[in-house]
């Protein structure tokens, strides 16, 4: 039985240095199987993620964008992710209004020890984006 | 009309301030431009009629000395928002409030008279009479008013030091403000995408909407034009145009005071304010916040709650 792998899509992930990037590392060290569509960009804090990063990525070729930071109250800089939460929620509600499916954008919180959860987030989000297909028809 | 009262108030406040910012007649009767009054002789040039649509409060952050400014109800929200964001010192501004029954869109009048040259414009209660070489035309104010006036909630300024007439109460239902956004929300994702693509594709990136926007305070350092960071290129593609409008919308998230200046100045008649109104609607829902209403409020993106009542974690 041969299995034809589905064509890879381009998913951009903005991960905070202190929690989610560590969580992704934990998942790697634990050798959890993950889809390979995600390209990770490390940012100092989820509060660094300007909603325009997400829009720019989606407009210039990404099929999905994932933002992940420390759990609320666990931010390395105390309150960065509280600001991020408001901004990203605003963006989440604006995207479908301008005709971009909000399933292409997801924000979540993953701590450095949650390798298992990271695997679930990446797998779940990748499947969700694959269900929608490529955003840009070439 | 309260023009006489307005002139009296200007004469009265002029000695205490450096400049009074008001409106005067432009190159013809249909055009109104700002006037910066520094001497009593200029006061006679002041006009006040429904054509005074420009939001003069936009000049405030760049003023260094004490100034007085004439504002309509919608313009006063700009001042309140400036106060919230600490962009002006309230002690340095004298606000001359004008209760306004609705403005007139110059573009709509020009369309109605077939872009003929204008010889004279007169106002009677509820209508505008325009004289052109081919005759006179009377238009109802309700037919030529900008969209913002059809759902005006603040006909009387929210903050003022002097008022030129009796305060008016709004007779428009509060739901009407976001009626156009709600209508668009009722459509499918594909329809909305096509709608915005067709609208933003008209954009010539003249940046007039940004220049006229009272809340776009970065002006010359706007990231739409800087090379470092290089957010958008000069390429004339739809994506770049959309990106520019996203920059404008996201930088105004929870700050847009819905003065309608962006749509007034747009040469391509793009509904520029739609995205901002959508964000405002969500801000109202999420944080019960309306920009430019209460000087004590804090813009929602400038602050946070540890436990957000309305933000739920999204599941995959």
C-alpha cells in the first residue's frame, strides 16, 4: 500500500521565545510526529506580534498563520500576552469580514513543557488549513 | 443660522488665543476651506453652513500654542479621543461647539447638478438651492448628506467651552450606526471578498484618506511610505492596496472616531471607513468601548484585563 502525501502548504508560525518555542523544542526532543508544513519564526514575546505580521503573511503567500505564546499570567514579560490577546482577537474577528477565512489564522497558548499539546496544535491547525486548501491560486 | 453667534464667540475668545480655526468660503460657493484667524478683521470671512464638513479638530495635535477651534458634534469626538491618548492639552484648546443638523457632501451635490460651475448656493430649512448657468436646482439635504449623517448620534459636541446654539438630541436609532457593517456581515465570505476586492482595486494609493485622518498622527513617518521598515512596495497590485488599507484600519483599531474624513476625501469613492467601523463594532461588543465619547476612557488596545470576560479561547 503506497500513500500519496498531500501537497505541502505554507503555514507561518510566530512563537514566543520563552514558552511556545520551548514547547516546540520539547515536542522535537520527545520525537513526536508532526506535520512539516509549519515554518517557525521566533519572536521575543507574543506581544511582539503585530496583527499586520499576520495580514502581510496571508497576503504574500502563506496559507495559514499560527501565533502561540505563554499562557495568560505566565508571560516572561508579565503582561505581553495580555496585549497580544486583545489584538489577536480583534484580528480574528476582522479577517472574515474582509473575506479571509478565520480558520486560516489561529492563536493559542503553549508552555515550554507542553510538547504533547504542541503536537496537537500543529497537527490540528495543519489539518484545518489543508481542509481549506491553498489560499493563493497559482 | 448661528453664524452670527459663532462670529461673536470668535471675537470674544480671540484675545486669549493665538489662532481660531474655523471655516471660510472657498473658490466658489460650494467649497468651504479652513481659515486660521489671528486678527479681528478676518472674523467676517467666517461661514457656517452644512457645507462645513471638514473636521477642523485634526489640526490640534500640531498646534504649539493655545488655539480655539470650531467643531461639530462628530468633530468633538476627535478631541475626546486626543484627550484619551494624551495628544493634546485640554487647557490649551478653546472648543467652540456648534450643534449640527447634518452636513452636505460636496461630491453628491456636484453629481446632482451634473458637475456644472456653481454661481450661488443658498440654504433653506432642510434643502440646498444651487444656481448654475443652466438654472437653479433645489436638493433636499437628506439626499445629499454623507452616510455618517444618516446615523448621527452626536449632533451636539460632547466637549465644548462655548456653544453657538441650543443643544440638539439625536433622533437616529443607535443600531443605525453599524447598519452597513451588519448588512455586509450577512453576506457570504466569498461575496465579502469580492466586494472588498472590487472596492480596494479602485485605490490609487494617493494616501488622501491617511492625510485627512485625524487619528493618523504619524503622518510623515507613516510606515506605508518608509523604506525601513519596508511594509509595502510601490507595486500597483491589489494585495499592496489591501495591505495599505489594513495598515490604516489596524492602526486605528479602537481609535477611529467615525468622522468620515477618509471617505469624504477619497477621490475614488472607496468606502474606506468600513473596515474601521467593523473593528469599532467588535470593540463595542468585546470591551463595551466607543471611541471618542468619554475623556476618562482608555482605548482598548492600550490596556488589558487579566481575565477577559468576552474573549474565549479558540478551539481547533
